[in-house]
C-alpha cells in the first residue's frame, strides 16, 4: 500500500512547504532493561532503509482512490539515529519534516508504519507550521509493533473531539475501521501485539486438568453464578473440560494477555508489583510453610506480632540464601527488607504507630465502621429485632436473638423504640450474606460465624457498641434455622476476653467481605466491562471516551494479574480470607444484589439509611451521623465529579436528541448492559441513556467507582489492616465453651488464646505481604483532577471546566485537613490517633494512606 501511495503522490510543488513535527517515543531498548539486541536490530533496519514512516491525513479533502478517506500527504521518515538524548523517563524526541500542500489542508490524523523488528511506545506527535493553525497535537500513548503484525495500518487522530455525526467525512471511515480493529473477530488466541478488547467469563480461575481440588465454578454466563465479564485472552480450552480456559504457568503470569496499551507503564512499579506478587506465591509461600511447619505456627503474644515490624523473623541461613537466589535484588530490597539474618520486616502500620493497644477499644472498633477501610457497610437500624430476608422455607428462623433487655441499659435512658425513631441505632449486618455459605466455609480450615453488631449514636457523635450476635447453621440442617448467641461488652475477667473474641469474629467476616465484595467485586470486577466496551464502541475522538479514558488506566492489567496469582484456585486470596476456596463463588452470590444506580454515593447512603433527603442541607442530603468521615469527604468528591461531568457533557450535547442519535454512545451503553454485565441485562434499573441527566449520572458513577470508591477501600488496607490482631482475616476455631481446654486456655492466657483463634503466623505474613503491595501508590500515579498530558483535548471549554474541577479538589483537600484538626470531630481521629485521609485527593508515592488515583491502578 505504501508503495502505491508513493507512486501516486502528485501535486503542484509551488503550493508545498515544510511542516515540522516532533515525535516523542520510547524505544524498546530503553524500556526493556536496555535490550541491546533490539537497539542493534533497529539500527540495522534503519541502515537498509526499513525505518519508521508517518503520513498525514487531511480533514479537508477526500481521495476517491482511497475509498473517500482523507487525502494522504507524502510519507516522512524518522531518522532513528538522530534522536535527542533519552530523558530521565526514557523518552526520546525525533524531528520529522512533512511536505505539505493546500490539498492536505489541516491534518486530522496520521498513519504510521514501523518497519523495525521491535515495537516502540509512541507518546505523541506535535506539528508546527501548518498554515492557519498554531500547533496540532496528536496524543498517542500506544505501543506500535512492526507493520507486519497489523492487518490495517496504525492510525492516530489529533486531539480534536467529534460526535460521530459531526466527524469530518475524511476521518469517518478511519474512525469506524479503528473500532472494528479494536473489537476483533472473537476468534483465536490473542497475541501481545493484538489490540483486541473482547469479553469472556471467569473460566480461568480453576485448573480442572490438575484435579478436582483445583477446580472452581465458572463465574458469569449462568443464573447460578452471575458475574461481570473480563477481558478475553483466547487461550486453549482445558483438556478435561472445554468450558474452562487453560491457565498460564506462574512464571508466565506477566505475559497474560491484555491489550498492550493496558499494560503498566515503565515508570509504574510493574516489575515491583508483579514480581513481588509472583514471589509471594512461588517462593515465599512454600518456603515459609516449610519454616513454620518446623516451628509453632502461632504468635505466642502480641509482642511476637510486633517483631514483624521491629526486628523481622529469624530464619536459617540456608532458607535466606534460597530466597535470595529466587527473588530479584530490587524486590528483596523493597519487599523483604532483610536485616542480617532477618526476613520479612514490615513497616509499622498507622493503626499502631502511636498507641499499640488502642485498637482493642470498643470506640475504635466502632469508629472504623465510619472511617476505616470498609466504611460502606454500616446501616441505620430500621426495625427491632433485626429481621432476616432469607427464605424461611430454606433457612428456617433466622431472626435475631438480640433483645431489648440486652441493649436498653446502654441507650442513655431511651427505649429501643425511641432510639429507632430518633435514628440513633445502627447495625453492621453480616448475617444474611454469609449464612447461605457458612456451613460449607466452616468445613474448610475456617471456623467463623455470621454476625450482627448493634451500635448506638452517642451525644458526642461517636458510636457505642451495644451487642454482637454470632450465628451458626443448625447442626441438623439449614431448614432448622440459626443457632445464635448474643455477646455484650465487658471490661474485666473472662467476659472481657470473650468480648474481644466476639469483636474478632466480626472483624474476620468484615475483612473478608471488604476484600472480596467492597474491594474486588464492587470496584475491580464491575469496572472491567466498562473499559472493554469503551474501547470497542467509543472512538478516541468521542467526548465520552476522552472523559472516561483516564479512569481505566492499568485496571485490565491488575485484574489479569489477579486472575493469575490472587483470586485463582489456591491463590493468595484463598489463603488469606475466611471463605477460603469459596471466596470467588461467594462474590458471585453477592453480585446478584449489585445494582448500578446504587453505586452512586448519595443513593448508597439513602439505601443504607445513613442519610435522608433534606432540601435545607448541602447537596440535599442530611447525614444521620454528622461526623461520618467517609460520607462527608465522599459527598464533596462525588458532587465535584458530578459538576465536572455535567460541565463537560453539556459542551457536546445540546439536547436530548443528540444523545439518542449518538450511534457510538448508544452502542456502548447497549453492549455494557447486554454483554459486559450480561447476567444483569434484564434488570429494570439500568438507565435508558436517553437524557443528558442519565448520561451525567452514568459517567459520574463510573468515575466515582474507579477513583474515589476504590481509593476509600484500597489504600487503607495496610494502614488499618497491617496489624493482624486489629483486623484479622481468618478465624481457625469457634468460641470456646466452658469446660473445654480452649476455655481453660482463655482463662490462663487470654492473649495467646486470642492469637490462636485468629490469623496464623504464616497467613499473617502472606497477608501482610499482599496488602502492603496493594496499599502503595506508584511513582507515576495520576490523581483525580490531573491528566497525564495537558494536550488531552483541543477544546478550550473542556479545558476550562477541567481546571475548575481541579481547583475544587484543591479546596476539598484543604477542608479535609481542617476537619482532621477539629477536636470535636472525634470519628476523624479516634483512639489510635490516626486521621482519616483516604479521600484526600493527592498523595506522594508509596505507603501513604491517602490519595485518589484516577483509576483502579493497583
């Protein structure tokens, strides 16, 4: 094709002049650990005339011989050998000169051919000197593989924005063809140079070829196990069951297919993250199991736990040598932090940084329901005693055994009915969600309970723990109902030790629910279909693509790695959360209750009864708990996002017809409902996408989930959960009964009995390794209100609206700082003296406990 275009190119030379361009790219040799072979081969190809060519595409005139696409300019070549000195980020700049004539007019796109044998990362092209134009920016941010790998030529558009109906005729076919390429044909195994976004069920978590114990249900595509779709890889079917996809070997985890542009950037801690996680499973897990099998697999005291942060774990020289030989030096430095013969010395988590025992107080336990790592579960108690919604015919009597007598003594003189009317009673309810799975879960090494926790709002704005109910399925059968016991606060004796255990069982269930549902399912998993559909159905020229694209960065990559080493059968998650091998199946069960509109923060707060509509209150909502840090900060962020989305969308959509007639937008929304979240396609709550209001709310929800919601439930994992006793993720035995050895142990050494009940030493080390990684910000993180380039659009109004959004976030961040210093707001600080900063918009890199990245990037 290029040869024919060169031969066909004609024109009046008097109407031509040179247009200067600057190309910014990163060579494979720079990014791939100084791959000198790649560099040498690229140089050789340049020497023989097989370099990199670019060709401008006109937005003004069509070419009848090129299918009425935009007229093409004369190809221009990059001089690979004369690049500027690589910058610290690995970028190189190249000058390129284009012959321009009047028939080209304003370029709206360019084609590129890479005739090397190696790919490179193309960041941008900037043109200067086009008559009638100042500067034209092409923001590329894409890997360009050798031209032989592509069926269609690679094309990049300028940063102009067009609705489909407003696209210049010269670019329209290019726009349509590019989307066809990104959709692929649904066939075959996808290769690293493929740019295909497609759907698949979660049929790659288990490995039936290795035996029944490695098998797991397929999630998605059935009424029994509904689930959001994930990105298709096209790997071969399993031999024992063709409905499953074969799994990659662990050492190939980094090579799991996601479209190449979805892979981590070189400045992200990609190798740090991926190799660290792989090392935990592949090296640390068997080695530490071996170590702990030869010594008591327990913490004997809280002082033993503190050694994880103060001195590390003593290990034999032979083991240390083996670990050193199997883990990259940088990973050893960042993750293992060896100190002589010590292994696994962790940073001190914030929850015990000031006070080593404040986590044990009832006040802190309750406060973290409002300002901890899972502040999205607490509800207003609407009726007493709490009722179950489980089917009575299947599960029998599941009603609560908590009575008025249990709690009225602590209601400041109110009756239960008066407290409910005054909206002062709250509940953390993990009963109905867990009970259907509890019998199966407790057949594993886990031993835990379904739980209900009742709390009372005091005059000082803090919550008082009133009672905890722990329930088990009836020993004879589910239909006989729950066997429940109620525990009350106690300050001394064995009752105090039992009360501490009751809180621990609640923490175990809340911790697992947080990790599997609040975190994985409600952010990572549900967002992936939006990413896939947006790339398949919305052109990069589309305003909604430009709006949402920053909020999809790195998500498919981290989700792909999660399927390989975290959420898979036998992966790190099954080893560290209480549902064990039922973990992902459990998340499918709760996806049945997921509703897209209820992911909006105001709707969520109203549904949980944590807020009521009030026209006299800011944003029309009044919080029942005025000092609810997650909700207070969250509402500020939510409405800042919504205002930005409204300002932006209103630039492009002037009436309802423009939304209904937007072919790409309607195709996108149809595909999300019918394919991406196909198991929910018949739900009546999906927006119709007929009005500007629906578009604004939809985009706000997507951005909220990907940015602020994920930040709120992710980056506090280590600061709050990095000390296992304060937030255990496993329980290994049930509450001790009088007359048993366990009860006597509780009498004699309550701390040791507590530690023998919760997360074991090995599970703690594995879990800490995991949550420390997941709680870190990368050095190249892009935060809410920021873009990775100022040239993401050429629309001045959009840029002004975005600047307004950024300024609003700066104001919010200042307000959060002021509130965190207000002594009256006790829930923002708590007994552990740890400010609530998870929804502070910006952060430095590392383990900070603050900052809202644009996307689910870890």
